[in-house]
C-alpha cells in the first residue's frame, strides 16, 4: 500500500461542491501535519466554486496541501483503477449530487469513479454528507451507499470535548474521519468517561 514516496499508504481525498470546504482544508492540513498518509486529491468543479466563494481563496492554494492532485476530468488517472492500492477514500464535504452519483454508480467524473472503485475493491469509503434537512431521496441514497459498504459521516457538532473555536469543531470531525481509516491521530480530546 506504499505511496509515491515508497512508505506511506495512499488516501484519496475527494472534495465536492457542497458548503463547508473548510472541512477539506482542515483535513488536508491535519493529514500533512501527521505525515503518515499520502493524499491524492480530486476536486469537483463545484468544489472549486465553493472554495472561491466561501473561503475567498484560489483552489490552487488548497491543491498545495495535497501530495498528489488529479484532474476530475481525467478518467484515466491512477485513482480510477482498483490496481492502484489505497487505504480508501473520503469525500469531504460530500454534496448530495456526489452522493447520488456514488449511490447510482454514475461515474462520469474522476471523483465519482474513484469512489466507485473504492467500493468495488471493498476499501473504506467515507462520505462526509453536508446537507440539512434531508429529504427522502438523500436518505435512500445514503442507505444505498451504506449497503454497498460505504460510511456516511455527517459533520455533526459535538461538545463533549469542550470546543472553543470553529477550528476545534472542524478538527473533531476530521479526527473522526481519520479514525475510519485507522490512522492514529490526536486531533481532538477524546471522551474518557
């Protein structure tokens, strides 16, 4: 499961066009801090718009946080193949459009294709679904992804760790994501009883 540097496992990080690209940025920053995984980034066109509008940042700045960047139009990229071994994939945040594409196997871009490959290879797929309230279609799509082996991990606020800043809340969600891939992290104070 070695990455391009020969010793770190690869993790595919998809970013779709939902609100809260701050989650993706924080996740990539933490992954870089930890240095234990090689991140392969795929950003949708919608993600680029969200980054520009919500972060007031050029998407290329976010790309610099990843180890490898793949163009979402490149269906021949390494992450489109099951023979490219990874720990799995996270889509953070995950729009309802991307959720629907994954749930129906509609792999018309690299982000959806990489998610489809992750499921077919029985690797962990974590979708950080960012929408509220949910309608029946959203719930059915979440059910389909879950039955296919994926994990739906909405960025639900928690307060047992006594967050003082938005960054504390973001880091807690990112720590929960990393836990799904068994990547050791201390991004937030854990509940000890």
